C-alpha cells in the first residue's frame, strides 16, 4: 500500500479509536510487537467494571510468561561491554531464559 493510500485510509477511519493503538509506522515493522487491547462492552464473560477494578495507573496488568514470547535478546553491535552486562543482568533478574547476543548488523553482509 502506498503512503498516500495509507494516509487516505486513516483519514476515512478518523473516528476509529483503535487506529492510534493498533497502527504502527512501517519503519518499525521489524519489531514484530504484540499489542493487546481491553475495553468495556456488554458481555456475560467479563464486565467493564471488572476490568476497571483490576487496572492501575499504568494500565491493566496481565500475567504472561516472557519465556514464551522472547526467543533472543539482541544488543547493538556498537554497545559498550558494560551495556551488554547490564542487559544480561536484567534478563537474568527477570528469569528470562533467552540468550543475550550481540547483533551481527555491523558484520559484512553475505551477498
């Protein structure tokens, strides 16, 4: 989709409150992030008041297993060794089993 077509799509969807939450700039597509949204609606499963009572100032805390979501943690190839140590400490302190590796982005490409 061209930039103009994308811009036009968002302009026609101006009243859609999910656009700013679920949309992302193309330049960040490599992040492959996952976003979750909770909202009030009439449902027998879960009510809006139940969602609100579990919310705090930062949003709605949800328990997840980071080891299911994180395969590897990459550190910039130009990062100082102390920074890589800090990242390893953070990963270990949160019991994440994913290896911390220096990115190969600065390496010579194979093509």
